[in-house]
C-alpha cells in the first residue's frame, strides 16, 4: 500500500498495519478509570513505564487494549530514552492531543516515517518505531511495534471486540505519519474538530452510548 502526501510523494513502504492498542492521557493516578468501570468494564492490571516517566491503568478487550496513561515522573520523562515522546509537554499544553495509537504488523519494514525508540520497560532489546509527528503535540502519537502476535484475551479481558475508533483533532492537514496511521484497520480520523475519541464496541449493536466528557475526551458505543 502506497500513500501519497500532499505533494504527491510516496511516504509508505508496503506495510499493512493493524491497531494493537491505544491510549488517552489522564490526570495522576488515572481516577477516570472509575468511569469506565461504571459501564461494566473490567479493569486489568496496571503497568509502569521505567525510563518514560509514565504509568497506566488498563482495560483489555478481545482484540485490543485501552490505556489510561498518566505522568508519574516528569524529570524521568524529560531525561529518559522516551524524551522524544514529549510527554511532559503533552500533559502541559491545553491544545495537545491526549491520544496515542500503537500498531502491529505481520509485514517487515516501517509503515511511516519516524525514529527508533528503545524503551527500558521492553525486554530483549525490543524497539518501537515512533512516527516523526511526535514533535507535533497537536497530533496523536503514532507508534509501531514490530514482531507482535495476535492479542490473546487474558483473565481480565472484557469480551467485547473493538470494531472501530474515531479520533478528532483540530487540524486540517495531517502529517505523513498520521495520514499513514489513518489507513490502518479500525482507525478513522476527523479534522477541524476538538480533540475527541469515539470507540465502537461490537459495532454498537446494543444501541448504547456513554460520553465521558468533561472528565475524559472519550465516548463509547456498544
């Protein structure tokens, strides 16, 4: 798949990417998790990100995972190997995107322009490929994690499948990395709108919807 940027130049190798998980930046300790539990979702085990200065609370689904990520140590975030993610700046700026998308692929190569990130919290020297739009804090972070297999639901997973997510952002022209991310399965982008995410579970067949604003820029349909 070749995607062209606004100048008509190729920006992608032939890499088909799939959504693995996604995250939302929250307040310290992510108390917003209680809102998701109110609609019957089960919370999984939390996780820490050494060298990145962040931690999370997590909600696993049959085929994806939602992280509520919060800033644990701003100095570590600025000085650690994850400094290029600009987490302190993202948490501080009112116009910054609070979202991140993490992809996987069975193909080799890199799906969008970016840089190599070697997190302290991944074993065996695994590398993440971060989209070079990481410097544009108004866009969601785009991350590609090679060599990731199918997500297997664990004991804490909710049975729902994530059938689509739509991210809105107040920009009219996406970067090459974000444009490529928007081609992934189950991902849709809306422009010239406030930062917002809508997550569809099981195609919304139950006809229920919960909007978590203003606490979270998130709505869920199930």
